[in-house]
């Protein structure tokens, strides 16, 4: 099949979803542009700061949620099961599950003073559920920060041309933040200046790559990234985090547009088989494909961003659909371009003139980033050449990872403060400097250690967060006599799928004598059962109280 047909179909379907299905969600949550948001009511100059314009907040939200997931997930899944099952799940998942999840978590947080999804669990399911859920979220975020710091450091070592733009953007972002919020420079003018400086950094990095050439260079970069994460998570959000993500989003937009424009010019055929087999090296298609693709369709991490940083910066409820639902749909579009890059930009088998372009050979040994970059370079070749196209892909992916890293560190601070400062009343954890230090130190312990040991279970745990977040918002809507089918059915599907994936992984871990993974998987299953049980208890209590009236 022609890849251009696949791309056009995907874009049209995602566009339809934003226009029609997104409006259904607005009605469900009674979105009112005239109602004051927590960003306006609780402005504190550090975390609760209304964004100057919805596009700035969209940039932050999209850059934070995207991460490496919507790219790496499809690259892995297609090689195991084929491109059609992956495409089907990306589109159905992002429209009817991921988008609903992100939008509902944002609105639930907006209705709860901008607090996290774990705090919303307290008001809907009780303090006990909140504490257990928050503990699980905290552990997940520690792993996210650790893994993304390790992955980014590896990328900086392997591709020294992206060092200057990666770190130079920090200072450009601070300048842009000061121009917009302190010096009252016109937003468009500040954006143009920031992007011009960013373009200069990309050129500078291309011609002057920085390589440490030291033993332990990966560990050095990890330390640098963790220090940056600490600073970013305590700095006022409008000075560093928000403008950095906003400017980074233009790199992402450029990459996505470049990919789709390249398809219009080259429109290669889909070379990877549409369907390979039901059971492959990664397990059976259900449930494992749905867990591996993750962020490209639905991700529990998004609930932490939507209810963590985004809800504290949304200036108008009327922008929620564009920021949250639209952000997830755009992430689906990123996953589609990643899918097409490897399925049509690369070959499925070797032959004359295909050296270095064979998908199964490139992906061996977990070389997912390079596989995507080379495939994307082939798609973008008619516009900027394959070599520079691959560099753009690497910079784009690194921007995804960096923005997710600093946002995850800040959200982990929020969870630490809510869990230990507010939940357990330990006053020292109400201090953002101390709570951030604890979170970053914990992530560093994993990053410098063997984080890969527990990483295989992260995909399932991430999806479990999404399922539990949907349980929380479903009960919230039910208690207010709102329709629950839009969140309940996706929640049931994701919960069953995640549980199935965990059972599969636990059985495999026991067979391989990896008892640590097996124990963690069993704990996650127990958590899921407990949270669902708590939800059922709440529903039964409310029903009994209504009968006695």
C-alpha cells in the first residue's frame, strides 16, 4: 500500500476526532470559558502561573507528554506484528482512549484546585486509595526520570552534534521567558527571536560537535542532567520549563511537518508486511502490542502531566480541548509518522542498494532510535537529504526526551509534597527544595545503578496508571450524575489489557527466574485489584445512602 494514503487517512481521522468527539467531551465536563481556573485563582509565581497564550501551554503540554514513547513503541511493535495492527491501535487508542484520558484528567484536576490525579482519588475514593495510588505514581516517576536521564546521556555520547542545541536551548528558553513575562515583549517577536537563536544552535552543533571523550562520559552526562532537572523543577514555571517546552515544540512540529511533506514528494510503498503473526518475540498481539506502543495511543504518564503542570497553567477552560485532547491527537500523528518512517522508509529484506536500510537488521540489539532516525531520513530526503533528515530526527527525539525529563522531575516534586507533606503531614516535605532533592536523589540512585533490570515492567505499569486514572475520573463523573461510558469502557479495556500483560510478564519472569520482576508484577496486579475494589466500595456506599433518603 502507498504510504501517502495511510498518512492522509490517519490525519483526516484525527482531524475528525478533534472537531466532533472533542466537543462531546467538552459537554461532558461542562467546559465554561467564563469560569476562573486554578491558575488564575491560586497564582503563586512558581507553579500556578496562567500561560500568556494557549499556544504556549500547548507547546509545554505536547512536548512533555510526547517523550520517546510514540516513536520507539511503534518502531518495536511493527517489527514484531506488522504495521496494520499498530496503526489501528494508534488511531483508535488516541481518539477514544488516550485523548479521553488526557482531557478528563486535566478537567478533573481543574475542578480540584489544580491538584494531581492522586489527590482527586482522595476526594472520590478516600484517603487510603489516594496514599497507595500516590506511592505508585511516585515510584513510576522516579523510574521515568532515571531512565530518561540515562537514555538522554547515551544519545549525547552517541550523537555529539546535538549537545550544543540541547543545552543551549536552556539559556534561550530563559531569555524567551524573561521577554514574554518580565519585559513584556510581544509574544510573536519573542518567539521569532527564540527560534532564530535555536536555529543558530542547531547549525553550530552540526559544525562543532562536542564529545567528552572521557571514561564514564555517560555517567557525567547523567549527573549534569539530574542537576538540570533539580534546577528546572524549582524554578518558576514561566521562566524555564514553559518557554523551553514551548520552543522545543517547534522542533517537534518542524519534524512532523517535514515527515509528512516528505511523504507527499516521495510517497514510498509500505515495505514492511501489514501483518506478520499473532505471536512473536514480544509475546502475543493482545495484550503486548497495546502495552509496547503505549504513549502513541494512551499513557498513564499523561495523567500526571495534565493534572500536574498543565492544570496549574491553563488560563481558560475553553482551551482545554485544544491543549489536552488536541495534544494527544498530535502525539498520535507523531506515532503515525514514526510508523511510516520505518515501514516505508526502510526495507524488510536485504539486496543490492539496500545496505544499511534493512529494518530487521537495524533494530537488532534494541537500536530503536537509530532505526527511526535512518527511516525518517529516507522519508525527508527529497527535502533536506537523508543525512540531515536523520539528524533532525535525532534532535527531535532528544527534544522529546529532555522536555519529558524536566517536567517529570517537577511533577515528582508535586507528588512528593502531596504524599509525604500533605498526606503524612511531614512538614519538611512541604519544602520544595527538600522534596525535589529527595526525588532527584532517588532517580539518580536508579540511573547510576541497574535500572534496566526493572524497565521491562514499566510499560505495563504505565498503562496501569492510565487505567486507574480512568477509574478515578469515572467515579468522579458518576458521583455527579454525568455519563460514564466515555471513560468507563476505555478504563475497563485498558485495565484488562494491562492485567493480561502483567500476568504474561510475571509468568515469563518466573520461567526465566527473574523473581524481582515477578514480584513487582504481582504487586502491580494487587494494586489494580485494590483500586478497583475501592471504587466498587465507594459506589455501593453512595447507592446505600441514596436508598436511605
